[in-house]
C-alpha cells in the first residue's frame, strides 16, 4: 500500500520540477519511501536562498504530487566504501544524474 509523504522544497527547485527540468529529488535518507509512494513537495520560500535556515522560511501554499520511482540509498552501495572511491569523492563530490527517455530510436 502506498503512502503519502510531505516534504518541504525551496521555490528554486519547486519551479524546476514544475517545468519538468528536474526529474529527481536528492534528500537526506531520514525518512522511508519506496516505489509507488506519493511524494508531496510543499513549496517554501526562504528569506535568504543561500541560507536555508528553518527560522527564515514560509509556506507558499503550492505543492506538487509525484509518484516515487527508484530509490537508491548511498548506505546500500558498498562500493562507496572503497578507498579509491572515497578519495575521488573527497576530490570531486557526488553528482546525481537524471535519466530521461532517449527519443533517438532505441537501445544499443
């Protein structure tokens, strides 16, 4: 049975999801979600977008409902513990890559 999970999101990212440019969500894994759950993203504005202090935010009243697809949790990836990977992460950090359908004509 799917659940409905509410999370706050800044206006900048809300707008990117609304336009379809942002097709992923990167979050601290401090809550459970699984494929089929409904993620309700409630838009919040911050007095200073660079300092997302909880004391400086206010709800706008807008929200987006999205169905959860794949959920990857970094603690599930043992390869992240390899010394060579840790060194590269320290140097470059992570990137999250959104995968969209390729309309060029199929698979290879």
